[in-house]
C-alpha cells in the first residue's frame, strides 16, 4: 500500500489523467485508482481535489441522471486542464529520472 503522504502530491495529476481518458464521476475515479494499484482512496479524499480542480478551471462538471440512485456529477477535462496535466507529466518524468538516478547510484543500467 502506498503511504498517504506520498500520494497527496500526485493524486491531482492522476485524477486529471483518469478524467482525460473518459468523463467520469468521483466514485468511479476512486475505483479506477484502486484498479491501477493506488489502494483504497475514499471519495472523501477525491472530492476536495476535484473541487480544487474545478475552481482552477481544470475540469468542468455536468450533472446527469444515474441508472442507480441520485444524479451524478460527471467531470471532463478543460483545455487548461490538459495543459496542467501535460506539465504534471513533464514534472513526473523529471522526478522519476532523478529518483531512479539516486537509487541506482548514477548507474542507469542497475
């Protein structure tokens, strides 16, 4: 299980990537994160992130009827969200490279 503190800084980018792949709602995001190996992440963790993403105009919400229960908010990426996601991926690649470089002692083949 990935420690919560490690996940905090990465979840926003990961949620943006999930929304980029398909319009989706918070519960489905939590289930998809679990399927990708992030462990169990509650909707209570996801909702504040989504609210920040909305306030920053990185995602937009559309309320739709649900087949099972109350209406749901479906989220989609905005153009600004796509730019932010691309920046996140660039930053992630730099961080991943630096950590791998550190852990291999500078030997990329290790």
